[in-house]
């Protein structure tokens, strides 16, 4: 289960994934529109059915396609999202308010990448990723369940750190500042395990932030941050001129 070398040429299925992603990004296939069938892609691209199927499956796993049994694959309609959201390190955020930050480390391990994570990191399925799961508390009350996957090549000593002393975010940013960050926010209902970890009832809505970071070498981390809706909120304040300068520059 070795990682894919960063300097190897892309495999055929990766080339087909890129073809599909470029078609979606360019608007060749609009949201809700059906892309060519796997048979049509085989004929168009001169690839095997197995290779095309893998590419379509992985683009679907990344959330860009919706596969309908017996009908084909459709460009997924993306829910509207805010154009600007800054999220601070939660330990710093809590301490900035003059409150006490606590953390409980539930998992800190190396795991083989399942299909969705392999696709998000552009790895072969089964390649190793580092995985951590922590519960953050403010004045003793749980306010965030943090689940994070990290590319070992980016942070080779990730599993050796004491995250009761330094936050995962602070440690990772000390290695290299991300070149690109994506945040996607959802309102979700927590399952029984998350309810128990966060100490909430079944009727408590949660705010879930999916956070991905990239460095110049590619995907580096993928995190899911789940907050009880009644205990945590997200927001930002910024100078419009400074933000416009960053956006355009």
C-alpha cells in the first residue's frame, strides 16, 4: 500500500478524470445535465470500459457527478455557498475569548484510504493517510468534533505530536502555509455517536464545516469540523478594499 510518487506521469484513468473535471468546470456539461455514457466515453477517448468506469466513479466520489442507476451520470447541482469565510484555529479562538480550551484525542492513526478519500487526495485506493479525531471543549463543554485526514508526505511526523499541547491546525500551519483553502458549510443532523461525543440531544442541529487545503505540491489535508448549533457560530468581519485586493491580486 505505497503512496503514488508525485513525479510519475498520470495514469489513463486520471487523464479521463481530468477530461471530465475540465468539462464540468468549463460548462460543457451544465449542472443537472447528463454527461456522455460510459460506452460513449470509451468510443470517444479510446479507453477500456474498466478505465472509464473508474474515472467516472472517482469523479462521482468527489461530489461532482450524481450516478442514477439505469439512466447515467449527471452533473451534480452544487448548493450555494458563501464566497468568504475565515475560520480560526479553535484553540486560539477559545483562548481569545478568555475561556479555557480542552481537547480529548480519540484517534491518531495511519489508515488505508477508502474510495472517497483516495479520490480527494488523488491517490490510489488503499494508499496510507494519517487520520485524527479530537473533541474540543470550551470551559469543559464540547464545541467541536474534529476529524482530519493528512497526507503523510506533507506532514510525516503528524502522528508523533501531542495535540493536548499544540492544536492540529497550529502544527500543520507551522510546516507550510496552505496555498489554497476550501470551506463548505452544511447544517446536519448528528448521528448517535456524534450526539454522545458532543453531549447533545437527537433534536440538536449541527453546523458542519468541510475544510480542504492544498500546498504547491497538491492536496495536503481534508477535515470535517462538526459543531453543536446552539454552542458555536461562524462569521467574519473584513475591510472590503483589502478583501477585493486579495481577491483580484
